């Protein structure tokens, strides 16, 4: 065999080794750091909703209709876990007695939607509240939460009866989420 053959073989081998090393470097960045427990956040969507005030100042009923049948969850870095779970499994997280669970420490929520106005142009609305006491009516496809203003001593954040369309709820994190694994549940 010629020297040219061995030179090409050596060059190809070096290129292959560098390629394999670079693949390993990229693959290792995708490993989860199991020493850091994941915190999960949630995204929930509905077609329509209404915020109805209760008899207590700063406390509303958030009634969502045409709710998506699943909730998206994702974890913060470095874990970067994502998936979907059914509403039923999501609501189990509200009944859990885990120290960092929603039952013991109600989550904040960012509510985004389009405020429907009868006589003027619709406008986007963003409000941050605290959610508790979810009640899901699967047959009617409605989900009702108790929603508290974060600081009720100031003027109300929203007016009673505020109607919203294309609602997205960005629900604060939970430290432990047994339902948050393995994709769709």
C-alpha cells in the first residue's frame, strides 16, 4: 500500500475522532443534573373566561370555558423537562399534601387574555393573581378557580364581570410533581 493511502487513512481517522468527541460533548449537555431537583411551571389555555367578584374585596371566581383537555408543564434549567398532562392529573397536584404543593402554598398565576368590550375595540389584558380551589366540570368543559389579587388594599386590578377570550394561564412553580414525568398522561 502506498504512503498516500496511509496519510488519507490517518486524516480520516483524526476527523472521525474529532467528530465523535464533538458528538459526545453535545450529548453530555443534554443530561439532566439529578442533584438539582426540578421545579415545574404550568401553562393552561381556555377559549373564554370571566372574572366575577365575590363578596370579599380582591377575591374573584375565575371561570374558564372551553378549557384545553391538557396542561403543558416544564421545568426550570438545568433539568428542562417538558410534557403534557390531563387536567385531571394536574388537579391532583392541588390535593397533594406535599410541603411545596399547591394545597399548602397556592401558586401565583399570570393571566393573559383579550378583554372583550361590547362597544369598543377589544384589548389585551395581563394580570397577576393567586389561584386556589380548582373545580373542574368535565361534562361542561369548565374550570373554576378562586383568584385573589396579590395586594387587595389598592384599587381592584380588574372590574367585576371582566370577560376574556383566548386565555393563557402561566402558573407558578411547584417543587414536587409526581404527575410530571414521561410525557402525556
